[in-house]
């Protein structure tokens, strides 16, 4: 009986933290967001872990790209983002262990909604460097490693303020209607 309850508990935890949630990046700054986004397993270790398989695993969200302008980065899942997002990812890097990483295109069955990878990952962290809009020049002091509170794989804070206080960023999740909405907000 204990084994059955344990298995049921792990299954429920997997669904609660499933990637089925949506990632939204709102950039309210005059700078480009240049960074990595990472989804990982919160229950039972850090793997699977998923990130964009782009040069340096980085993506760019332009200056002033946010929900107010209708230009936010929005990923509903690994597959559907390719046809619905303004910033689609063609290929994801899927790590099943520290030594087993495999590229998977957006339509690969391993990362479809309902797959083992999708059901056992959730948006979890970002590492970014803000850049002056349209350039590769970094904005001084506006870079951070953010992670959702409680992420067992990354103990970074879920908020960041520049030393000058001119800019900030935070990462959080809101659950509504059974869907987790994870936000990365840049101010």
C-alpha cells in the first residue's frame, strides 16, 4: 500500500509541475534581453532538463517586447511555440542526465505535450545579459541568473536589482485554471 501511495504521490507531483505551463517573457526595458531559458524537473532530480538548442543556448527578446504591446515571448509548450510564438525555437536541447544531451526539433515526439519530458519539466530559470537595443554591446550591471523559488537545481534568487536601482528583473509563477504561467519580467 505504501508503494502505491508513493507512486501516486510522485505522479501527482509530476503533473503539478508539468511543462504544460506557459512561459511569458515581458521586456519593459529599452534594452534587448539576451539569455537562456531552462526547464527542469523539480521532483526527483534535475533531469530531464530542456533549453533552446541555439548558439550558446541563448534567445533574444527585443526592447519593449511585452504583453502591453502584444510582442512578448510566449511559449505554451515546446511544440506549439514554433507556430504561435514571435520568437520560435526550432530545436531544443533535452538532457536526460548530466552526460546525455540530445537535440530535438520542435515536433519531435519526445517533447510533445503529454510526453515524459513535457510532463516532468517546468520552466525554472534564466541566465541573461541585457544588451543595448539592436547591438551586441552589453548594458553594464544588468545581467543575472534567476530561478523560481524552490528550484532544487538552481538556488539563484527569483529577483534582481541593478546596483544603481535603475533596472530590475523577477521570475515567478501564477497558477490559474490548472495552468502554470511562469513570468520573467524585466524593468
